[in-house]
């Protein structure tokens, strides 16, 4: 199944990776990408290429949360991503060089690797007032993005801000911020929404690119289907409680301690798509709903303005056996199943009243946020 | 006189630019500029104060969690909410583990390459490296075979001619002084620390759902439900055991790797105990309440201010004495730019007057930064681990005194040596050691509460906005890893009317004020010798010793709620 000749083994050793670990890694990657096992060999073959693809990571109006997130990558480990799989030649947060030596490194990649390198973008790009709200080396973010991204084979928008402007673009968008595909329409962009992006997905996109030389299948928002194709509610470990009408009513109550459904506390899981419940975070340790807080739908389009107030209960929820796809959610076709859901919500509330003490008044945020 | 520009300053969070004037081989003046602005406080206006922390946390993803905590404290202060003891304990564990995580990443991944020449590791003798490692620490990963493997990996990287992150370093710079074996040891620990931080931060995953950007804070407490008998409870005995294990491993790593490495590196760069001195004024809000957040006398890390390096006097701190100047910042005050404003009266109308990009130099005699200039009683102050450790030391905090005196004895140095670039590095390492212990203690305490059936994590009395007064304002603070952090919130009709943050890197990296007093970075760079103006490694050493975080530092709010008209660049 694997190329087992001497050269391959030596190549691995030179990279400081033992063979067993390498195969384990290829298998894990193949699984994350939802590829049949026969692709393990192809993944392995791609990864042993002599010359590593070059990658540059640009930070604009960012918080570096996506950079930090990739530092937490566990399979492959950040070291494998940065040193073994790619030559990671520009990334302000962690690169050795500074000042004009750093800028020269970026320039060299654009010049010598034109059309071959990958660009990752973190943060929004401000367009207002000639872009003065973000400069690096005296150049605006827009200037740099226009110079780098169209010359890259592909641009990965890491996190909400790079995708759609994120929080920086939330009302009133003081700096005229936008995501990278709006700032540079000619770039070949894949969007990895989330606040931040989950490093398991980012690593999988990188490995997919290494293996097949192209980006994975994407949805209407240019997000990879393998990570954004399923509704959180359908993958949630608390789903059985929703179906049985068992809801957390107050923070720290009995239901909260028993891991019941957080829908009434404002959870946006029923209208959010992401693989958060299955890949989880930090080496699969947890995710927000497991830790007792509702989902913010942080991987949804323009979620800051669209999904807040975060503690307000969703008015209508698909589910309870209804088979709704992520695409339909994205298109806003949720109304078709809303009727059934409202009935379900009322029924479960009545059941709760009959079973326990009188229901506490559910929290209702009375203010609406300004809409952009 | 030559002018040096370092932009971007890398291995920091955010966008920082340093301009320095060189006279006779040393820096005669320096200017620090933040070059990115988002306007998060403006975006916060009109939103539900209960979710302000979710938004404010995104001020920074490196100092993740710190703005979330500060924000819930500000809203709790405004609404008069006391959180249950468990919530305070969980917040302390998250905060203290963030110190350990941040300080380790800072030393190895953001700062070490200023002192370690990676390419020199190739010249090391693995057997001698083994001797060196075993002479400074009992850490078991110290065999010559292990170091040979690391060296081979570096060799493969260099021979591939694809040096990745290391491609643009100042390698071969004359200011690098470590022997080859120390370089190899440091490279090995750079790699181990990458693994460590990934492993350790699962403490935040358990208590926060994820890292970066934890998602379990609530105004009134935490969402991490506790139950000794429930498998699905966020905190149960199994999770406590897991947390305790991570906390214990971190203590070992800090004691056996981080601390010995800092002492070893410092011993080769003793001249840096005399450089990068800076302001000599130090501020700490204090933190880690043991009981009410209002009871500052019982904070684990004390509150106080030190002026003019006088360790014999710790002054009390009152947040009412904080004010910000915009004289040299790209903002405009309605009554002129000469007088500072307290955050409750704060206004920030962005007004860029710098050169039109692309530009070569800033107009440093005018406005030159997106950072404001905060002052305490009109004094510029340094904040961060050094300030906290000095305030604790001077306040007679016994554990801090023991650790500081122990480190100074090993380095054969006086307390005055702490006022320096290396002093900041040493204080940070000592603080990591101190707080790694506290994480273990607080996890044990939480386990104890769980065992005794104290399960309260949230005070819901004021969760319903109908229970709030028509108007309220509050102050929230936190000693973040990078220093004194505070948010001021003004709530009206259940919405945020005004929000203001004064953050650590604004204190440290801010520009001059109306009197021309320099900020902490600017002051600390003075007199620093520069061996090669083309490769100003010495500037990076001192600026990095503060652990800059620029995303945090730039923010905006307009107290009057006006929309801003931003003038075009001239």
C-alpha cells in the first residue's frame, strides 16, 4: 500500500518523522477529509515530495486568534505543518525575521513562487479612507493583499474576519472592513469561517491541497463541505435532550448539571453549520456546548450581526426529525419546518411544567442590536 | 544621525512599528507606533451588556480570555453582582493557566530567536549538549542521541534550502553570544515548548470549551456546570483529575525547562541587565481574588504602584487616576488635544493625519500612532510581569520574594538588575513558576468544593435585564499576562452606551503625551548600542522583552455617541 523503498524511508528520516507516525498521520488526514482508505497511499506519496510548497500567512485587521489556533494543531502538529509539509516563509506572529528582511521574504515568494504558493489571510481588510487603518511596512493591507493573493495558487481565508469581515465589519463598521474575497475578487479563495478557524479543518485543507493540487469541494460560501456541510444541532451530543424536551432553564440548574439542551439559553446550534461537535477543539478535548454554553454560530455568514443577541432564543428551529440540509439553512428555507418546531417547543414547555416546579421566566434580551 | 525603521516588528501580536534615531552607534531617540485600528468599542455600542465579553474577547486572540474576564467584571461591577466562589475559582484557574501558557510561548517562540542563533546549533557537539543540559536541570529529555536527532532535523532543514520561519533571521549577527551547545539545547526546547503549549491549553478547553476564544463566561459567573455525580457535567471528578494532571505537568515543565533555560541564557548576556531600563515607574492593579473582587487586600497578586525604582514604597492605586492623552495619537478630543481624559469621560474620534501610504517615515514630531498615551497621575507607567513581581516583592509577598531572591542569587545579581531587558524576562519566568503552582492549588480547591457539594457557578439574580437600573456604570480590571488591563462600561436602557478599554500594550507601547514624556518602549530603547543598523537585533530584544500585543492596544470609543468623520490623509 505504501511506497516502501529505501528512498522514501530515508526521506522520512531526514524530515525527522518515523514511518509509523507518518502513516498514522496520513490515515488520520484521509479520514478527516472523508476520503476512502485507498487514498492513504496518495496522501503519503504527496507528502514525500522533495520540495515543499511555500506558504505565506498574512495578518491584517486581526486579533491573531487564528494564528494561535494553528499553533494548537495536533494532527498534524504545528511543527509538521510549518516545517515538514510546507515551507512557511512569512508569518508575522512567529517568523524569525523582522522589518525589511521580513518584507523581502514576502517579496521573494511572490516573485519566485508566482502561481505556486499558498496564501493564508487572517483578519479583515479596511477599505475606508484609503486603507489607513491597517499598514504593514508603510503599505496598506489592501495594497499587500492585491499584490500577494492574485499571485497565489490559492488563498485560504482563516477565520470569520478574513471570510466576511467578521467582527471588524460588524455595525457600524468604522473602518469599512471587508473579507479577502471582496477586497481581492480575482483571488482563488476558500473560506474557513469560525472564530477562530478550527486547526483540524485548516490542516485538512492544506493536506488536501498537497495531495490533489486543488481545493476540496465547497459550498455556496466557498467553505469546504467536509467541515461546513452539516448542522451542529444534528451532530450535537445534547440532541437527545432536545428531542425529549429536556432543557436548561437557568444557568447552573439541574438540567445544566446533567447536560441538557441549551436551546432556551440562546444556543444557535439549530441554525449553524460546522463540524465543531465532531472534531471539537484542542486535540478533541471539548467544544462550547459541551462546556455548558450555547453555540454562537461563529462559522455562519456575518454571524456577529446576524446571530446576536446571543442569549435570545431562536424564534424558530428546524429539527425534530425534519431533514434539513446545510444548504437550505444557508438559503434561509427554514420557514417550511418552523410550524412543527413551535408546536414542539410549546409541548416540551408544558411537559416541563408538569414535571417540575413552575418554569422560571426565560431570559429575554429586550434590546435589538443595530443592524448593518 | 541615521534613522532606523523596524516595520513590521514581528514575533508579536499585531502591527507595531519602531523608528529610532542612531547617534554614535547607540539609540538617541525612539518612537513607537501602532499601525492598525478596528474600532471594537464603537461596534459594542447598543449591544446587550451580557454579551459584551464575547465581543470584547476578540480584541485579542493571543491574550484570549483576558478581555472576556475584564468585560464581565465591568458589567458585574455596574450591576452590583457578586459571583459565586466557584466561578471566581474557575476564573482564577483560567487566568493563571493563561499566564503559564503565554509566558512559555513568549519566551520560546516569540523571544528566544533574539538570543539563540538557530544555525549555530549545527556546530554543537551533542555529547557536550547532553552535559550542559544535565548540569542545569533534571529534565529527562537530555541524551546525546536526542540532541543528535534535533540537530539532524535542523541540518535537513538547512540543506533543503527551505528554511521556513527561520529563512529571514539575523543569523550570524555579532550580538549572538551563546555557545553552539546552548543554541542546540534551546532549539530542542523551542520544539518541546510547541508541544507543551498545545497539550497544556486543554485546561482552557475543559473550562472554556475551546482556546482561543473561550466561551463559558457569563455575567454573574460561569457556564461550567459542576456536579460530582454527573458524567455530562462540565466539571466532575474525572475532569478535575484531568486538570490536576495537566497542572502538574506544567509545573514540571516550568521548573525543569523554562526556568533553567532563562537562567542559562541570562548568564551569557549579563550586559543586558544594564540595558533597556525604561521608565522606572511600575503599575499593577493586582488580581486573583480570594473572595470578593472588591477586596483588593486579599488578591493573590497585590495592587500597587512604584515610582522612580523606589522599592521601599508601594503606593496605593486608584483607577480614578488613569487618564489618556491623544496629543501624538491619530485621534482628536473635542476640547483640544493637550489635556488627558479619564476613560469615563473618554472620547476617541479617529483622525488620521499621517503620511499617505505607502510611506517611508512617520512624522514623529506630530501624531504618529493609533495608540493613545495612558498616564497614571500624569506619569507614564510600565505594566506587565516585571511590574507585578516588583509590586509583590516590595509588598513583602513571601513566595515572590523567595523566588526572586533565589533567581538573583543564582545570577549573582542585585534587585536593581531587574530594571532591565533581562529583568523583564526573568520576572516573567518567575511569575510562570509561581502561577503554575497556583493552578494546581486552585484545581485542588475546586475539587474540594465539588466533593463538598458546593456546586454554585452562577448568580442569576440580575440575569434578567428588567431587574437593572435605568443607568449604571462599572469598572472591570484584570492583570493580564502582559499587564494592567481595565474596561469601563456605561449601561443605559439595558444597552451599552459607552465602552472603553485601557490595555497593557497601550501603557507600554503608547506614544508621547502633551508634555513630551515618552512611553515605556520609547524610554527603554534610549542608549541601546546597535552593532549593525541594517539588522537592529538589539531593538527587537528590548521591545520583545515587554511581550507586545498591539491588537489589544488600539481601540476607540466616543462617549458622546457621535458618528465619526474621518479626515482623508493629507
